């Protein structure tokens, strides 16, 4: 892998992380309740975008940069799990289970929609 690609991975990874932080904060500020909707929004958008990339035929360094660097740092499995654990520890097991179920269902629907869009491109 070239130095340019390595540099791009680092820079684009930073961009993805900043975009995640901004979208998460924007959604959370506008939502009421305990459910971490900001993280849900980030992961649904990321799933859709990765679906588009993969079925649009993006491959090689372009997929590495867009899929791994940008979307890999944009989406967040660890925050999703931490927030789910926090809900359970605070005694709201119903919301913890709901967070897992809605996130998985929305992610699967989102990636399928992304595949459909990507295939149409």
C-alpha cells in the first residue's frame, strides 16, 4: 500500500470520526428520551452508505478509503454497546433490548436499501 493511501486512511478516518460526533450530537440534542438515537442515526446512515459503495462496484483503494477509513470511523459498534450496557445498568432493560433490536433491524434494512441504490448506479 502506498504512502498516499496510508495518509488518506489516517486523514479520512479523522473526518469520519468528526462527522460521527457531529451527527450524533445533532440528533441527540433534538431528541427526547433515554434511547441513544444519535448513535442509531450514525449507524443507520453508515450501513446505508456502505451498502451503496459495495453494490455500486467500488473496490480496491477507493473502498478501503471510503468504506474502512470514513465509514469505519463514522459508525460505532463500541458506543452502541456501551450505551446499551448503560441502559441496562440504569435499570431500563426494556430500552436496552429495544436499542439492540431496533439497531440491528434498522441496520439490516438500511444496508439492503443501500445495496438497491448502489446496484441502480
